[in-house]
C-alpha cells in the first residue's frame, strides 16, 4: 500500500524550488509513494510535477494564521487520507499544524537556517517547537544541533537531510556577454548574487574593494535586489575601483551572469546553510569564495574547492580575490574541483533515499 504524502511549499521559480521538487519527483517514481504538492498556482515547476504524475493543488496559505487556510488544509488531509504532511515554510507550518490537530497524520517540517528558534519564544511553539511536530528535517547538522538545544523533550525528532543537487541541471546555462555591461574580456570577474539583507554581509564585500589598487583588473558584478541602497552606494563611491563595480540589480537569468564570471563571492555573516547560490556557482565551475560559516562547511574546502575567510573581514576578502586574480589557473582548478565535489557529496539521489527511509520509518506500525 502506498505512503500518501502531502507537501506544502511556496517556492515559485525553477532554480529556487528544483532541489526540493526533485526529491519528491524521485520519491514518486519509486514504488510505494503517492505524492501531492500543495503550492501557489504560478509555481513554475507545476508542469513538471504534472508530467511526472504528481497531483498539484493550487493553493498555499498567504497568512501566518487563518481559520480559512486551516480549514482548507484540514479538508484536504481528511479527504486525501494522507499518512504524512510535510511543510516547508512558516505559513505552511502554522496553518498546517493546526489543521493536523487530532488527525491520524504524521507531521514533518523543514528548517534551512541556523538560529532564531528559541525555547523562550512563545511563537516557536506554533512552528518548530510545537508538540504536534513529529519530525524536523534540517539542511545541515549545525541546524539540527541548534534546534535540539531548544527542544525540551524528544530531541530525536530532529534529523538532517540535505537538499542534494545534480550538476547536470546546470549544463544548459549559457553565459552572458559581460562586455555589454562594460566589463572587458581580460578582467577577473567576481560576482555576488543576493537580495540584500543584513545576513548577506554585502557591505563587507564592498569595503573589501577599498583594499584594492585603483589599477586592479578585478571587476565586481552585483546581481540582486537592493544592491543600490544608499548606505552601500556610499561605500561604492569611496572605492578606488569604483568604475569596476557593476550594480546590475535583479536579473531574470542570474545563472547566466554567474557562468560568465571567474569567481563567486558570498560574504554572509550568519545563518546560511548549504547556500543554493554557492552550490549553483560550484556546479558551473565558478570558484567560490565564501565566509567560513558552519552551515556551509560541507560546501567549500579551503584551497581545494574554493577559498574561505572569516566573517566581517574585508581585508581577507580582498586578499582572496587578489590571489585568484593573480593565479587564474588556480581559480580554474578550484572551479573544476567545486563541481566534482557537489557531484560526489551533495547528491539528489542521497536526498531521495534519505526521505524514503524517513517516511517509511514514520509509517511503520508501532
């Protein structure tokens, strides 16, 4: 008899949802699983879900708490006779956990960020610390440890399953011609792709350019929302390589810009885990340079699959970028090693197998 799983997720675009979506497609093609996806109607992965025979319910909570949303999810849980409901975001969790009250369905939630789950926070008991949660899936062990420290009971409910990738997903990405953006062919091109938030540490990357000479051949390409905020522009204006900093804002095809570059820079200061943008760059053989956050320790092995440096250290960032700029063969080697590392160690197949084992163990008779 098939294990019936309802997945409630809110990721919209293909690059964002792919590593998650392909786990459930991988389960669907195995015997013994019946997967239904509940998501927004404009989610780009819907055609692939339907092509693979996965039922899609075009609904997702848009409020953190809504009696109407709870009723809608509860109705689906009862009518569908699901064994497991897996929720991937806060709105899904809060509404979904209430919807599952007193129903014979196992609940699974996801956590992909380190920190911000505290035993003394009453709102945490509506989500990750709720007694209605049967399993918490964490992206890395560091998140697992953080949550276990705040769980008063049943710490074994927390498990680690990474969102694996396939390097082949990125084989059809074509590089843009950066000359159209004022970047010469012989420049050493460094890209940062992020929507600006404090956690991303963009100001430290911009401050790093103050340690470079005016004659530097390093060009910095910034892609994402908020890169032109006044406080960041003030740092740019004072940079000796001001003319080499290209602020491109939001782009529909960020991976095409990444592929056109020599190095990918992520200066985050906390919270990150198996950062998707870093994995994408590694799959494209673009040498990663990132801060040494615990959650990304599986990704970049210093001087083997990329370079790492302390957080909030602009001078170290500058030295790392200069090193790669001055030794481009080393940068190319790091990029090639990075792709191999993802292929061998952050695998979609391993994620599918881990979820298979998790769901199977949860539905075994007591």
